[in-house]
């Protein structure tokens, strides 16, 4: 449900040492203090309270063969969670812990197809759905096997061919994705084809990258190319419980969606829909398809951004707001890196929000306060 300022609890920390300082009224609110971006203690809390229960974009299995497995690590350097995607005998793809429940050896060490999942350390075997199947030399072990001897199966959801998983979600996937699915029900999600992935290393705190994404305020100053495609005066932000949407309206003559009758934006020339899923996933939808930014903290002042594209209409690539995403990304990275240097200054204490242009940033900070201290 859209809201101007969803009701959230106070943002003060339990010990009173750190106050996120986010008033519910944007006209009175101040932006967070620099400790959000520089403190090791705050970063540790972010890791456990924000990123552990988050939904994260994960790889997708390319084929449809039973037993296909693809191991990967979720947020290396921060969560360090070895996981594996496996297609079971029932055709269902599951996201499983890739850590053996005996002595923590990695079970699947490379992509391939398997009849069962077998740890090469001591021979413990699991079925393709992660259930414990066999272990040698365990006769006489009391209460063995138990549920704890099976691999943990994680919640896994999808948006067309795009997969997201969570170690233990705070928000149900249906609630998180509903604004996208309702607003873009007309889009041919089943026709999306993956076209490529780029990884950017940004010398800045992850939250600074998110904040930059969440406002069009900087577009006329930082993105000359994008500014030429968008009608800045019509740019707007809509807030939902755990997500938000920036609607980019096209300048006259620029590429836009052909919206169906009855659509809430019918009659408007929409160049792009920019959805943000708290805390770290950006779903950018253009007439040609979808690009996603997965924001992955690597350290207090370093962030990896995985930029993945899927296409449903190749003939429209190169048009409008989604024409040169690499250039826009590099422009964003340069300014975010500059902000990271600025927040280290002992003279910077935080600022104010533009009520007209920074509603998305304010909303993000309120959600962050809830996740950290709610």
C-alpha cells in the first residue's frame, strides 16, 4: 500500500550512543549522522539486522536438466554464506545451504549435474531436495538422523526469470514484489532473456549508493544524457511499505511504454519505472526490458554492484532513459565516491531533506532505522 510516511518506531539506538535521527516528518527531519557510513559497530549491526534477513538477487539455473546444480556464495566478505541452486527430480529449483551438516565441508564444489549431493570429506549424502540420505560409520549415534542433518532450504522466489533468495526474510516475498507485479502486470516477463552482467567496485558505503539511486534530484547536475531523456518536472516518487518507485516521465519524442487501457499511468509517456526493494535491490524497467542492480557491501567503505540485464524487445535497446546505462553508472559512482570522502570529515554532521525531491531517501532511512533498532 502506498503511503507518504509509513508508521515506524523511533530511530534511536538501544544504548543511546547512535541516533539515526530520522524524524517521521520530512519537513523537520535531518539526514543520518556520518557514523552510518563510517562506524565499524554500525556496519556490524547492518550486516546482522539488515542484510541477513534481506532478499538478494541470486544466479539462475540455465538449463532444465534434473540434478543441475550451481554453487555460489552470498555476499562474500560480509555474509559469507555458501549456497547452491539445485533442480530436483520434481523439476523444482531449490536454494540450499552448501555446507555439509557433519563437519561443514562444501558439498557441491562446482557447477554440474548430480544424481544426489555427496560430501567428498566423509561421504555424507543428500537427496536433490537437500534431505539427509546416508552417512557411513554412524551406527549407534543416538537420535540420528534428525532434521538438523538435512541441508537448510532457503526461501526462493522469482520475478519472471529473475531469482531472489533470503537466509530468513523479514518481509514476505509476495509483499515485497506486489507493487512491481501490480504496476507491470502487462509486461512480458516470460519473454525476458538474460543479456549480460557487469560488476562495479564502488569506493563508498553501500547506503550512500542506495541514497543516490533513490532521488532524481541529482539528475540535471550529474547525468546530462539521462536528463535529456526525462521530463524532470514530472519525475515523481511513490512509497510502499518496504519498497518505493520512481516514475521517469519521458520528454516529448523520447522512447516510452505503450501502456494498456486502464493502467494507472495511462495517457502518460513513461520512460522508465525504477523500483527499489529494501534494502539492496533495484529493478529498473524500460520499454526494452529490465536491468537490476544488486548492491553488495564488501566493507564499510567498499561496495560491489552487480548490474544484470534482461531483454524482451531488442529493437528498442539504445532508446530513451535506458540507452546508456554504463555511462550513468560511472557518473553515479564518481559522485558517490566523492560523498564517501566527505562524510569522513569531522566538520560534517548531517544535513536536511528536500521535501519535494528526497522522499525516497527519507523513506529508506526510516526503514533502515526500523531494521536496525525497531
